[in-house]
């Protein structure tokens, strides 16, 4: 190596790389460390939902919680502050978008290493039991971190800070803050992990939010052949074992657990039948009740037939947290529609499934796809 190349190389190693790292750490574009927040510098962050596992494992490792919300993004939109009223504690929302039960179980155990969890609110999803979705193929970020999560080790973000992509995001965040431009990207809230749809909220305020298009697009993404979340759906008994492990752990360690199936928009419910997945949907519910009782919010009811309760075909708006949790915690002081949510046991499961089957309406899924 000649002199000029040697100087250039060491200049990059000694000056450029550390500068990039420090700049990224201080600007903290994704809100990973929140070391310092300065108005008109880095107070407004960009979206961080692309780094779910890093973001949330860091929070449960560094802050103390006694109540955990677990499940897919349908749980993620539920407000932990409402749950706090029932547990008199500090609740963290550990939702993982589209996750399968193996991930949920691993993250549950990871959280338990660092927190004394007394209550688990588990929103269990049909999608979480699809045999044709695997960690290796469908959850790249989790797969890369699998060993550390499985071994409950600290997950570092150094590679994010010493990263040119992050540097670009840091520069954009700094520029927008200087210009006093607010960020309207969906993000996880640092204090409790809830997914905040600030982009949708802003669109709703200015009249540009189009719920019908959002619902149609959402159903298409779930039911699209070969690539959708429900692709070639086959109920997995292996994934059922992970769900049972979570419930058994709670029972054996004096953790109160409340399980529910989140409410999807009524058209999404009808689409299961149109897609040919309704038998699997029923099987999912039959197998769950062999492990634990739960509240089923699916079907046609006062809440699910009102599209304005949703951001798309399956994600409720934050304001609906109150009625969901009131039903789950059996709070009679909150007015909950009488047809919203059925407490399911082995004794009433068959009758419940018959009632739901009668609710199914014709839905032209082929038109959407």
C-alpha cells in the first residue's frame, strides 16, 4: 500500500467512521436510544417500525414493566395506558407484525428475563398458526437476531449507528427538524411500544384518509395467493405447541393471562369463507379452547360492521382499546355493545361457531384480488 492510500485508509478509520457513528447516535433518527432530544435538531423522528425487534428488546431490557401485551400488530394498536388502569401497573406492548407463535414465545421469555411480569394480555391471531410461514423465510430481521433472542442476550445497535443508510436518515431528520417539519410516519412509542398511526391520524384530520381504499388494499395483501399473509394456509400444530408453552408458563408461574382473538372488519371475516380458509379458521378456535378460555371478537357485530372503527381491514383505532379491554377485564362500568365479544369455553365453542357461520355474508374476494 502506497503512502496516499495508507493515509486515506486511516483517515476513514480514525476520523470518518467515528464521526458517522457519533452523529447517528446523537441524532438517533429511529428513536433507538433517546439519549438526547433537542427541539429543532432531533425531536421529531422518522418511522421505526422496520426495526421492531431491536427497538422493543432494548426497551424491555432497560425499563421495568409488570404487564405485557403480546401478539401481532392487531394488538399493537391497542393503548397500554388503558390496560394500566386494570393492572395498576406499567404495561408494555410487545406486538410483532404478522408474527407466528414461536416468535411470540421467544420474545415472551426474553421479556421475562428482565421484567417481573404479573399479567399477560395475549391477542392471538389466526395468521400466527400458518404452517407455510416460517421465521427463516418471512421474518428476516428476527432470523438474524434469533440466537441472541433465544439466549436472552443484549442486542446491540452498533451496526445501525455505523451505517451510511442511517447517516442519510439522520441528515434527513436533522434537516426536517431545522425546518420545523413534523414527521407523520407510523412509529412505535418509546415509552410503551404501542404502534402510533400518526400518518393515518393526520390524514383523518385533513380529510385525505380513504377508509374504503385502505380496507380493500388490506384484504388484498392478506389474501393474495402465494404472497399474502394467509398464503396456502394450513393450521400448524407445531405452532400450537408454542402457544401452549406460553399459557403453561403463565399458569406455572402465577402470571395472570387474558387471551382474546382481535376483531377484524366484517368484510375481512367474510373473506375467509370466500378464500376457502373458513374450516381452518374454525379449527384454530377449536384448538385454542382446548388450551385456554378466551374472548372471541370476530364475526359480525356492532363494532366490526362499522368501518370507521378501523384503519384498514384488521387494525382497530386506538380509541377502541377501551371497549376491548373492558370486555376482556369484565369491567361492567364501561358500556360495551352486547354483541361485541363472546367468552369461549369448551362448553359453548360449538354453539358459538354455529352462530358465526350463520353470520357469513357473500364476499367477492376475486374482485379484490
